[in-house]
């Protein structure tokens, strides 16, 4: 069942470790603007969306850097956070994947499972997936891998459609979607 994997401490710890790895890769590349040395400049995050407090500590800090020369902030790709959203990335994916839209009753059911997501937030996420995702540069760069999904899919469901939603498949999906968590130019620099 999809709601079991996120109750495992190993899942959250693996996401933290992957973010540390991605951060170190970013730091070693240096500043994309001037090539300067990057110094750690993490910033706090509110752990929105999770009612169960035991996992909050894994989502309280977003890894980030500051260039020693030009002082520009560089935030690397993340598997824990989905872009500029304050919710854990897997929360955004799982809630957005639900077939039926938000309602008070469904939000209450999610809250009992450990997700604190309002109807308006859920609606915003669904709108982003349905109306903006296919217009991102990221989607243009990976579209060829998803030719068999047909027109107007209900994103993000097709991204996990061919596998069971396990901790491993969710970590892989979050890694795949990592470029959505940073400006596109930073992703291109990391690929070259």
C-alpha cells in the first residue's frame, strides 16, 4: 500500500543522505555565475504537511550555498523538497496522485493518515500538475521517455503507473524530478 513506505525511518534518512550527496556535488562544481568557492548557507524550512512529528527533523533544513566571490545563493537539487513548496516532495506527489479531487472529508482522511494538507493547497498542486507541468523545460527534456501515456494524462500518476509505489520507486521518482527543484540553468550546468 502506498501509505506504508513513508512511515519507515529508512525512507526519510535515505532522502536526507541523497540531499547531502547532491549538495556536495553542487558545492564541488562551484558558483555557476563566477566559478567561486561555495560555502554552506543552509536555511530553515517549516515541515508543513506532516502531522507525525517524528519525521519533521528530516525536513527542517534545506541545503544551500553562498558564493564566496559574488555572494549569490545556490540551492542544489533536492529529493526532499519539491521546488519552492514548503511540503515534502513525496507529500506533494502522493496527494496530487489521488484520483478524486480535494474535499473536506478527503482532507480529514489524509490528516488521519499523517498528512496536513488543506483543500486549497491540494487544489493548487493538482492545478500545477494538470496545467503547468507539461509546459516546463524539464518535461520537454524527458518527454520522449513517456510516449506511451496518451494525451492529457492526470499527472503525476503516470510517473509511477508502471511500478508499485514503494520507498525505492518514490526515491527514484523524486531523484528524476530533482531538476524541478532548482532553476533550469543550474540543471544544465550540472549535466555538462
